[in-house]
């Protein structure tokens, strides 16, 4: 009997982790599909007791600190809330090789295993870390190449005087080959900056935006600290002043 067969048959307390890299509606739907996929997988294994699921949307996989759900999952793991994390593939877990390996080692020390379904990697298997390192390196390299393609596309667009992207920018609407200020969204940006200057922290700003029912660039009242942080670091705020 192989290690994976034996592991699948013994009782496990399971947590799912999913991630998409943007906040666009299509990607949000993809995240929902990921979660549905996990539950269908769990239904095949009656020995799995699903205790939680964690999902990050609109955040990069290359830096773990900006993934709020991921960090919460690590804290819960250390508290012994589950002993197995199931994630669909290495690139969903992280695209930074060092972070991936260090996180897996950290989890192993508190008795938590990670199962990467598509690659069939169990991190407590004898060759699990070696295989994981190889796959994480490939995922990181693919992320690097993707970034290079994006930057190249942006440069070509700038050189040709063409806008790059789909116009999903808070405070602006795309109109043909240019952007125009969306006054309602621009007011939301002003509110965020005003609250920040008054000493509000990210979470407090989030709560205030939700209280005021302010919509994001997708037209939804959906806010989180990482989104507010990105807006506050966005130099385009200069366009809203005056």
C-alpha cells in the first residue's frame, strides 16, 4: 500500500485553501468553483472531517504576508484545529519557492500535512519536500515569466499610445481609448484617504466603507484591508485632488 493510500484512509481533520490573483468577477466565480471542487473531493473520503476553508481573492501568491486567509490558516494550524491542508495545486498555495518550503516545514513541525491534489504531493511522504521544491520552482518561474509578459505588453501599449487592461480601476471608467473619472468612485477614494489621514487603521476604514455602502470597482460593497492598502499606495490619488 502506498503512502497516499494509507493517508487517505485514516481519519483526518481537513482544511481547504484556495486563491485567485485578481478581484474581477470572473476570478471570483473561479474561486467559488475551487471551493465547490474541494467539497466534491471531500465527499469521496468519508474519513475526512472538513473543519474549515480558507480563500484569498485579489492577492498575489508570491508574498504570503498579504494573504489574510492564508495567514489565518497558519495560525489555526498552530492551534491544532486541523492536521491536513488540501489545496488544488502548488501555484494556488504559493509561487515563491522559499515561502512554500519554509511554510511546509513550519506546518510539519506542528503536525500538519499539506496535500497538493493535482501534483499528488503529500508533504510528509519521504520524497514530498523534494517533489514540492521542484514544483514550487516551476510555479515561481512561471510567475516570473507572466510578470515579464505583462510588463512587455504594458510597454508595447504605452509605445503605441494604447491603454492596457480592462479598465477595472477604482475611480475611473474606461471610455474608448481613454479613462474618465467616475465621480462616485472618486469620492470613495477621497473618503479612504481622509479616514487614513484621521488615523483610521485599514480594518476600521473597511468597516466604515461597508457602513456607508460604498462600492468597489466591481460595483460591489466588498472591502478588505489588503484592498484599502493598495488604494492608499496608489499614486493615481493625485488625480482626485483639487
